[in-house]
C-alpha cells in the first residue's frame, strides 16, 4: 500500500493552487555566506520558501530584514514571498540582514533561489527504483479548515497482497464510526481515503483510525493498521484579551522605568508556532497624541512602563491607551485584537496645606472655658478626603500653659480654636498664638524639586476684663504635717486675694469639704489641727486627705482652693522582735530573730541587733539581713531557761530592748519539750509579799479543818435499813497485791454497795491503805472523788436530786447493814466483766458472806 504525496504547503491549500510539491532544502551557512533553496519556477504570494538558521549566524537579532521587497524574513528565519513571482532560468538572489543594536553587530546571509531542474531519461537508460513495503504509510496531514472540494482524497492505502488476492479495504474508529461520525471514508476496492468536511484543529487535533485489508472470503492477509491523521494548524484564531479593559495605577512623580502593569492575550492556535507568537504595541491615545512618549510596552511580555517622569495628578489624573496584540510575530498579515488600558495617576503628598488667612483676631471674656475662638480654614491641592489632604493643626507658640486647643471636624479641613482653661485678664490682656498646619501623610515632593515648607498662621486673642471672686494662690496647697502634734497646733496659712487689687483684706474662709476632719481654718487663713494625728491609728492609715476651702469677699463672690494634707511620719516607734520565746535543743542551732517597725522609711530598716555588754559573756548575735539576726550561745550552754535582752535599732538610731526567753532543752526537736511545745507570750513578772503568802496558808488550813469536820459528821449519821444481798456480796473483788490466793474476809468494814430508793445509781468504793486498793462505781447522779496519798483516805460520793449519799469506810456495821443495800448481780457483772479477765483475777480475793 503506497502513500499519496502530500498536497503541498499550507499556503497552497488556502489558495486552492495545490499544483506542485514544495521541496525546500535548508543549508546552514558557514560564516554566514550563502543559503540555497531549490523551488518551483512559479511562486505564489505568501508562499513559504524555507527557513534560515539565523541564530547560527547571529545569536541575538534585534532586526531581521530582506534586501528584496518580494521576500519577507520572520524572526525565526522563515522566508515568505510577498508577491507572486516567476524565477528566471539563472535563479534569483537576495540578502538577509541581521542586526544586534546593543552589541553593534551586523551579519548578512546570501540566499540563492534555483528552479527545479528537469531531467530527461534517454532511451535504454535504466531507471533504478527503490522497492518498499506499502501497508505502513506515513501519517496523513490535513490542513485545518481546508477549502475542498469535498469529499477530498487525502491518502491511498495499498497492500502488496493485492497481487495475489482480491483485497477490499475498510476503516473504523473516531471520525468514521465513532464520534465525530462520518468525517472519513475509504473506497473498498481502491483504498482511496477521503475527508468529507473541513476540520477545526482547535476541536480535533488528530484522528487515529484502524485500517483493514481483507479478501473476498474474509481472510485478513495484513495486520490491522493504526493510521494517524493530523490536522495542520491554520492561523484562524486571533489573539484574545481577557479582560478587554485593564485599569492600572501609578503614583504621580514616579521615576522613569516604573512598571505600570502588564496586559496578556491568548491565542487558540497551535503553541510553538508563528500562529501563537504574539507582539504587543500601543496603537493610540484617547486624549492627545502628545502623550505618545509617556508610556512604552514590551512587545513580547506586554509590560507597560513609564518612559519619562513628570506625571502630575493635579494636571492629568487619568490616561487611556489602546494596546494591540498581533500573532505571526507582529507581521502585517497576522491576526490581531485590541484592548483598552486605563492608567490612573494616584495622588502623593506633593502640596503643602495653606491657611486661608495669615492672621485671625478674636475677643474672649476672662475665665471662659470651652468657648470657640476662631475657625481656621485650610486649602490643599491634593486629592480631597485622603491623608494627603487632611490637615493637622498644632500650636507651636503662645500656648505654654495649655489654655487653648484646636478641634478639627472629620469631614472638613477647618480647625476650631477652643479655650481649654480660663484666661486671666490680670495676667495677660492679649494672647498671640502661632499655629502650624501639616498633613496626616508625610510629604513626598517630586524628584529634583525643593523641599516642602510648613504653612503657619497667627491668632490674636484679646481678653476682656470681668469682675471675679477671690483666687487662692496656689490653687492647690500642699500641707505637710508631722504626726503626734497636739490638737490646735498651727500648721500653715492659706490665703486668697482679689485678682484686680491683689489684696486679701475683707476675705473670710471656711472649709467646704473635709472627709478626715483633720484641720480647721479661720478668717486669717490660718490652718490648725483638730486632734492628735497619729499615723499608727487605723483611721489615719492613708496618711493623706484632700480638703476643699472656700474664700468669700465683701461682695459675696467666692473662690475655692484645695489643701492636700500629708501626715508625715515621725520616728516614734522602735523596732521590736515579734516572737520572744524559743526552745533550743541539744544541737544548739542558732535562733533567727526577726524584728518589725511600725514606722515607714526612712525610719524603718535596716535594723541593727546587739546584746548589752553585761550579757555578752553567754550569748552572741550575728546580723543576717536588714530585718533579722542569729542568736547563738557561747560554748556548751547548760540545760536551763535564759532571759536575754536584745536591743534593736532602726536606721535613724531609734531603738529599744526586747527580752528573749530561750529554753535550752535536752531534745532533738522543740516538740519534745512539753510545756513549750506551743510558744506563748511571756506574762509580766508578779512578786507575792509575805502577808499574801501567810493569808494563803491560813486559808488552806481553814478549808482542811472544815472538810475534816464534815467527814466526821457524815460518818455518825444514820443510814438506811436496806442492806446488800448475800449473792451480790459474794461477787465483790478486792486487790490484794499478792500472787497467793486471798483469805476469806467477813469484815463489815468493807464499804457496801448501795441502791438508792430512786434507782439513781450503783456505787462501789475502795480504800487504798498500804498495799490495798478499793474501787467505787456510781451510776447516774453526781460523782465526787477525794484523795489523800500516803496512807490516806479515798471518798466517792453520789448525789441524786436533794438526797445525799456518802459511802465511807468504817467498822462495826455488821451483816445487818449490808442486807439493807442490795444490788443485782447483772449490774455488777456489766461493770466488772470488761475490766477483769482470767489473768487479771490472779492475785485478787473474792469476798463472800
């Protein structure tokens, strides 16, 4: 199968004059001497002749031109005809001129065009032909948007097996039986491949179809062939700007070469070809052609820059230019489109604000506050409403006392001069103010221009006299009073005077507000204390009080002043040691003493600790910091209690002595020394006289005598006739303090157990005489225990209501007395069972009747 020869170049297809095969030979010049092309003798206009490698001759070319107007040379070296020409038999020559302006280089390439020689074969001459496989044709190329006529043959498929078989041809794939349908078809007998319509390369750039060769009986002698049909690009799409209108901003007074913005156009044609190689240029200006030298555009990138400085927003705030983008590297036969570029000039602060008037004059009554004096207008040529236009006002002279201020309205450039403090006619009858005006934004003068100067204006304020009340001088009087002064002490004088006469006669004074009640003022303006002022009193802990004083003249006009009373600290307190009792164990570690002072600096720390010379032999003291010191014994101090006087002196030399009580104890920690486990403050020493001691002894003896008398009377009193039962007596236990069994005792001297009539309780008593113990248990009522050691007497009493029961030791009562005191077995068992075990009964005797 043999391919059909290509149907000429793209230019021939567009003109329909596809009558020859263009074969171009590109010869790279050596030393830029000569390039030869073999072409047909007849060339139509806009025919591609060939391509010259201009970069081999000159790497960078700013200008490429042809010496013959019938030919044009593009930047990539492509040579086209501009007119239809016929080559003479000897051919045609012309020169391609290459220039590099920056490097000042110039090269020439000589081009020779020769027509195709016609070679005639002589009779009998053997013609050698190459035999090749016909079933694998090269890819087919179709010019985009070809003019036809349609259907148009684009290729012929042929199989060598057709010499042996009757072959039929068929195709399938996209463009045939797949979308897009019916773009191609093939003649089954001849293998001629046809296209049925024009094809847009931007929609379909190529087709891959499958070709089959079969015999009549369905045999396939050839492998199915994948044949590629490429659509050759035609320059049918102009460049497109998106958006069609660009808006750029540039500050006024910008320097030359400042980048303003960049425009960009796109081309749908095939990339990498002249069809998409764009060139940009400025075609027109909207306002005036005189602006043509202001802006420049880069032909390749579309970047717009400022050519010369001098843009002034106040003269022209906006420029409109038209930019063109043309393909085919900007050649006149290329397609183009246009965009609009709006260049807005941004304002800079190149104009200083100016006051509307150089001098302003106003009248103001004295002591007026908040009044508007004058309105100062400002004129500025910069853009209104911007920081370059908004003015700022400052009073640079004449307002040292802060009596004036300027308030500016937000939406205007007018400043209002107001009075912040009342003016005094007696001090100044006229005030002259100098006011400077600037912008919120810093100045930005044009290049090579003078510096911008600040505008100033003057305001003359004339003060009118007004009859006014007394005035205190100063208006705030600072009065420092030492603490602890007696009540009624004169501590200062605060006078007011008439502003016109400067005289204080005939003025009376009174206190309007005194929250502390510390001072009084008389009609002479003398200030005295009302009480003893002590900084250590809780009510005076703030040490300061503001007192408002009023002065009234003979006309009834008043004025006020403020007395700030500061209660000054005196060194009336000496530092003391807070903790005064310590325990020192056997390790005898130093004790840290900390002192405090109720006074404030400079009458407080640092403190100095010392021991009087009479105590230096036993103890030493070492300074630790400003408020503490270490107390340590000298040598191995015996265990005892020591009273050490320590003198503490403040920074002003005022000091006092604090007695420290230290107990040296044989312990490892202070908690082991019982009474001193919790430190306490030492009570004052009390000494008893001889008569007090004798009175205490006599009182004790009298009390003992009364007790002995009462015991004797109770022992002789009659007792109740109820006795303890035998079964309960059998369960009484006494301790014998021997390991051997005790003897049976039937002695009525053993204290009986008694049950009162009201059932108030049950009691048991014991007597400890030598080695014998007696126990008594009382249930309910009131319990009394008396004890005398050393063969003494134990008594326990039980009281219920008004009845009084006494259990005492005695003999001779007999069995009849015990029968009257009965007690149940269960109650005694409840008392003794938890306390007595088998082991504890050993050495005790059971009492039986």
